[in-house]
């Protein structure tokens, strides 16, 4: 029995709330999910298990588990996961679980029909609308009621949306996910941008619809992909809900209210609408909502927009009066916000309610993905994923970006506070967790679970993880700028983006598994999504770019290159296991295939011509993909890399890296990358000669790179032998200890470890600034934590096992 913890979160109860959790298993323990159940107060709840990884013997390695839970107001809850609930008992336990409805999907002639029990909709292949028909029990909506998202480019050209074929991504009693690819088409006689469609520009996109059992809402995901050979200036990207026959406007009008700026960000500024009879109302928080609702009856169409970072700020109109909200750079620069923004910044929503029905649409992480705008009026709702005339979104060739919003259909009498409540829950959903010991005992990941904990180290690791800069912008959210690379001029005067260098998501996944602290999971989800979209090349005429990850550069990929030393997959695989989103696995496989193509280029033809980091990272990537998929094509190249390291050592005496035309030098952190990668291969395929090669490499590091002051130098040249602070060498020392059991390998790292633990982390407070299409907050690059976490945690674990102090 595994306990599932739901932390105290909201002051309102959530009944049969759809939630999810990841469960790891030991090899050989379980092969099927039919006997599994989740119990709350002894009774089974509705579940939907999904195996995301298996061991090579077919047993379950990772299980992504969706379920419905009753979450109490202002209290935590604990449920039990029973892997043998049906053994000798009820063979139909999930059919009788729960108290409410289930989600179903069925194939129809030209698409699919989804039924959540209180929301039914049908989607059609080869259509120009997301929905063919939607029924919420009060009103039947038709295809013409939903327009777009429609694209307009920088030339002012508009695009028609054409959906291809829908498919079922996931289907079960808790959740149904549908997906379809499609094209935004613009035909012009003089258009020569992309000849792939007979002279028409073809911007590809992916749609996803996610529905939950018994819930009156569905999430819409729209992922735009620049499948042309030129930069795509997105002038606007807009979705309309059309309430009648008249066109829906996306014009933004000034919302002028005599109200003081909420400079504290704490909702301290009060409003008073007692003498206001409309047609427009402005209020913060929920205290005045009931009185305003009486003045804005839905019979004459109530309109509403709201945004928050603490108390929600509402503009409410009666008689269909237009209201809108805009998020731009100026808005973000002046607004105070104290949240870890990956977890929550606030909400951003629009609602239109009449005498028959209401629809509230919430844009997910709108502030983080600015520019954004919403408008509601008598004719409908306009959701501006990119509002015209606001911001500057330019997507480079091959770049993608997903945006999400929740469509909540509700009765006219639904109180506004409840709409606000659901909108906020969408922004910060309940995320259950399990105890770290479950991950440790399962052995599914690197052992980052010291038995003896030290508060100084734990505080330092948390500080390093939290200290990264939050960088807002549709194409930037989930990434950070790198001050070092920028100041070096690597962006030719522009800001250089880290592009998740050193696999920040993977370190976050490990930190989450070992602590159960929710925000590290949110860090993983946000950064991996950016990685999958922006940092990977989705379209190119150059096969050496397809599926690959861009090295850190300006504009995420401007003048970018792809090399094995800057392509990772472990964080994407973690994302798949912790989110259930199969695109994480697909993205990782795409990177692996790109690495294979790169390894066949002349750069890697001879051992020693590239530094140890290049083939080292390639080995780590390919080994991870073999462990995940058991596909031997990854191992074939791994064997070749291992052999190249052996040849390299024979020719040079150690793993030297080319530097100037007439030097080959020791670079401690690059050698450590190679040691760490070879060790990952060795753990899967232990061989004595590989073990001895690893020990020789670490011995060479200690003998030649350790200075008298207890630190390692940066690089082996008189011009570069400055004090080193790279923690990657600590992982090499921990690996040598793991291989030999000899704690002599730990002593040389004490000074480096001490300095890393007690250094002051970058602050998360400070001045925000605007740079190109981004608002950049204070803090450091994610590279710092990504690079240091595994070395620090593995070395720390080794120290704790030997009661060594520093």
C-alpha cells in the first residue's frame, strides 16, 4: 500500500477532482494494472492508470495514474494506492468506483464523440472548426460558434484553419485526450516563402482537447509550428466564441477606472461599487461580486474579464458592455508578484453569460506567456493568444509554441466567485505526491537519496534550484538568459538564452523525487514544455537539424548550432513519466536520432578530434534512450563511443581536449562529463575494462588537475589554470568511490564542495527589465543548478555514508 498525499491548498472543497501522480516500481514487481486501485477512506475512487515505461523483462517501471479525489477545504488528504486491490475480491472495482460520471469517447463517421457526463462534444476530420457540435445540457453549440485560432502574420495576411485527422491520445473513465494536426493556409499569387503547398504559406499546428469525467469544461491546446524557411512574425493569433450571428470583435478599448494602483500586489486597495449602477463595474476580490451580479443580470448579457496575482481584479459589464484586459511588457514591469511563477502567477479569464448559458475561458499562464488579451461583449468572447498591436512575437523557422486555455461551460446562475475559483485552480491544480522512499526503493533513477541529511546542504540545494531568473514572454517562458554567455558577446550584443543547458528539467525531477516539494515538479513541467517547443527544431531542410536541440544562443536559435555536447534527453523522459504527455518521449527520441546523425559526420570520425564532452554527452543521451526503450540501435553507437574513449586514452595517455592548434589539454569538467556518461553505460553493462578506464581517468584528474589549495584548476594551460569552481568534478570523485569503495577519492573534493554549499545563491528579488520580446527577472541561469545538482547530491551522499565533514 502506497500513500498518496494531497497537500492543503484551497479553502473550498473539490469533489471528485481530477488529479494525477507518478508511481515507480521495482523491476519484476508488477506487469499489469488491472488489480490496482486507489482508496479514499476505504472506498475505491475512479482511476485511469497509464504505463509510461517498462523494464526489459516487461514489468512496469513507471505508472502515470489519474484518479478522482475528494479534497477537503483547508485540509490535507491522504489516499492509498493498492496494487493488489482486486486479488481474490471484486474484479470490477473500477466499474463501481467513485460516486459520479465517467468520461467516454467513441468513433463516429468523420471523427469522435466525447461524453464527460455533463459535457458532450463531437469533432470532425478535415474541418475548419475545433468542435463540430457541443452540448452542455443547456445549449447546443455548432461549429460556427467557434472560430480559430486564426493566424495573421506580419504582412497582414490572414490564414484559414484546416484540421487534418483526429486521433485518440488517451481514453479512460477519468480523462479523454484527442489530438489533431492541421494547417493554417494563406494563398497569395506572389507568395514564394514556401513552395511546398503550391505557392501558399502553410503554417502547421497541433490541437489537443482534454476532458474529464463529470466536469463541464475542456482544455484546448493550440501548438503553432513555423514550417516555413523564413521567420514568422505573429501579428495576431485569436480564438473566438461567437454567441450569435454578428462578428466577434478583438478590438481593445481603454478600461479607465478611477482606482489606485495595487502597488503591493497584495490586494490591499479596496473598491466601492455601492453607488455604481454601471454599465461598467470594477472590483478586486470577491466581496462585492454578489452585489454586482444583482446589477448585471444574465438575462441582458453579463460580460466579465479578470486577472490576478493575489486577489482577482474584475471588470464587469451589464447589457453586453465590452470589457477587456491586456497583458503587455509595461503591465508586467509595473506589477508586483511574489509567487514562484512556474507554480502560479495569477489567473486571466473572460466570461459571457446570458439567460441560456455561460462560457468562461481561462488562458493558462497568460502573464508568463505574454502578450495576451481577452475581451467579452454581447457578441461573444475573443481570446487573443497574440493580440494585434501588442508585443513582438517572431518565430524562427522550425520553432513551435503551445498555448492552452480552459473552456468552462456553466449555468446562468453560476456565481462569479465559483468561476474565479475554477479559473484559479486551473492555473494551480492540486498535485498529489508520494514519499521519496518509494522512488529510492524502486531504483528507477539515479540514487539521490542520502540516508543522513545535512540542513546546510539541503538549504543550499533548495536555494540553487529556486534562484533562477523568471523570464516572461511567449517564446521565452521556461528558459533563462545566461549572463556569462551574454557578457562574453556570444549573442553579438543580444541576450543569450541557455536553452536548458545541462538538462535543468532532469535535475528538477530528481529534486522533486527526493523531497516531494511540489514546485520542483512545476519547474520540470514548465521548462520541459519550452524545451519541446522552442529549443527543438521541428522543421528544416537540413536533416542535421531536424529533431535536434539548439545550443545556447541569441533568440533561442539565431545563428545556432547543434552539437552532441548540448543535446540531452533525460529531462524529457522525466517529463513524460511525470506528466503522461507522450510528446516528451517523442521529443527525446527525436533528439537521439539527431545525435546519431551528428555522430556520423566527419567531426566525430577520429578519436581525440572532439573534446571528451562531445561524445560523453552523446553516450549519456543514447544510454538513457536504451534504458527507456530497450531498442538496441542506441546501444550500437554506445559501443562505438566506448571504443573511441579507449582509443583516445591509448593515443594521448588520458582524455585530452583539443584547444589551440598546437595544444591538447586536460579540461576537468569535460573529462568529468565523459566519466559520468561512461558510468551510466557501465551501470547498465558492467565490464571490468570499462571500470578500470574510469578509475584511471579519475586518478589522472586528481594527479594533474588538483592544486595545492584544494581546488581544481579550470583548464590545463598557464593562461587558464585559474581557480576552478565547477562541481562536475565532484561527480567523478563520487563515481570513483562507487566503483572502489575507497573513500580516498572523496577527500580531494572537500574544498570544492564546501565552497559550492556556502556560496550565496543569486537572489530571486530585484529589478525586472525588458529585453527584446522578454521581461527578464532577477536571478541566475538555470544552467547553475542543472550543472551542479547531480555532482553535489552524489558527492554529498558519499560523504554522508562515511560520516565525513567539511
